[in-house]
């Protein structure tokens, strides 16, 4: 627990952007203003902090943003923040601008930065904002719901044409290190195969044999959801077409999954998490992350949150395979 009185709250978005980040920023700004605090927005994540890209935020500055994708504060990755020198400088800049409480909206990496700032005396609270759902202390991360629905709708469209032409379709979704988007799309789109970074040792020969068996059973298409972390979709399509004789096309959905107007769920969760982050700072808490677990919004120690490991639920993966019969 920090012992200082919070007068000015800073807010930044960091790492990959996620739909719903604006709803979180809005909630931070309006909750803080409602408590009589001053709010400063930091542009372009930690890089903007180091460059002193700091602006005052009023209630009107966040008007008309709850429904907008992306982040009005912009985001960036910042190598210097990983160094002691960068972290000390960032903390000194917060102090220079009177920022005594900082809300960091981002993923695991961003929380590691927040933890360092807490170490150097800035009270910090993290909000999980990532489309990857890969933060262990929380069952929900802002942006996942929008991203997974965007991908699902795109895959439905590819599936239509895949059925018409009796093709195999490999559809690549985001997720460099985490397969949640792939798993959820796999179930929601009724895919025959899901390839996730957690299961790197997938057997391509088995897929080829399965495609051949499915064709014999009269299946009109074959959908493979491939996570970005496995990648190689174009070459994979060529290899599968050569081995099976079935026309095979790869579609990479890409950054479309990051954008778009946030779903109701993302807006509501982001609003609650944003407000809660300010409440925690005002209570004097620091070095914590807001999360959602067992139906409740809670806060966790950042260190504890960063040390937890999130596994893909084997049972859900197994169900996806069983339903692809
Ligand atoms: P996502 O994975 O969704 O893109 P993220 O927050 O995990 O989100 P990263 O690129 O890992 O994204 O981290 C964002 C920024 O946080 C980095 O560019 C860096 O400035 C800072 N950061 C990452 N790791 C550390 C660390 N160990 N110590 C201090 N700062 C860090």
C-alpha cells in the first residue's frame, strides 16, 4: 500500500491495441474527475511518457469515444522502458508532471513496466487490455470479445465460399503465443482442426489423412483455424493441396481483428475495470492489476499476476475435436 494522497492520475495504453481501450480510458478520466482529481493522458505508451507527450484530459475529451475501436491515446512498444535507466527516467517524469497515480492499460509486458514504476515510487494499477486473453490472473481481457467476434464473422464468410467450391480453407487468426482466439473460433466456427502455438508439434500427415477420410464421408469443406504463432499458412495450403488433391486456400485475417467498435461486453467490462482502477488508487493501493475471476472483479498483486501461468483448457480443446466429427 502506498501512503500518499493521490491528486493527479495519469493514464496510458501500451503494447498491442484492443477494442474497448477507449471505454477504459473514459472510465478512468470520468471516475477521477468525479472524485475531484486531475487527469493526465500520456500518449504512445511508455515511449510517450519518456518523450513527455502528456496532456490534460477533461470529461469532454473522452466524449463520443466509448464506441470507438483503437485507442485515442495511441499505443507503442518502448525498448528503453525495459532498462533501469528508462524506468528511473519514466518515474521522474511522472513526478515532474505531478502524476502520483498511474493507470496502465495493456498486457503482461505493460504490467512489468508498471511494476517497475511502482518500485520507483509511482502508485500504479494495471488494466488487462489485450485481444489475446493471455493474462493468467483474469478470465477476461478487454478486446477479446470484439476480436473473437470479428474473426468469427470473417471465418463464416470464408466458410460459405469454401463449401461452394468444396475446398479446404486454412484461416489464420491472431495469437503469437496464445491460442485462445484460435480455440474459440475453432469451436464457434465448427472447424475441423485448430492449430495453436501451445501445440506446436501438430502432425500434418494426420491432417492430410483426415481430409481424405472426410472427403470420403461426403464433407464439402475442411476448415483449419491456424494461430499466428504457428503461421506458415500459405505454404501449409500448398503442401496440403499437393498431398490431398483438394483445392486449398489460405486466408490471413490479420489486423482487422484488432479494430472495430467494441462489443457490449468489452465496453461494460472496460468501464468497470477503468473505474475500479481509480478507486483502488484513491484507496492508496499500488502495484496491482484489476482482473475478473469467478464472476467478480478483483485486484491482484502485479508480481503474483505475472508469475501465474495460463494454460489452454485441454477439455475445451478436446470438445472442439470431438464436435468436428
Ligand atoms: P500485448 O502482448 O497485448 O501486445 P503487452 O503489454 O504484453 O501487450 P509488450 O510489447 O510485451 O505488450 O509490452 C509493452 C511495453 O511494456 C513494452 O514495449 C515495454 O515498453 C514495456 N515492458 C515490457 N516488458 C517489460 C519489462 N520486463 N520491464 C519493463 N517494461 C516492460
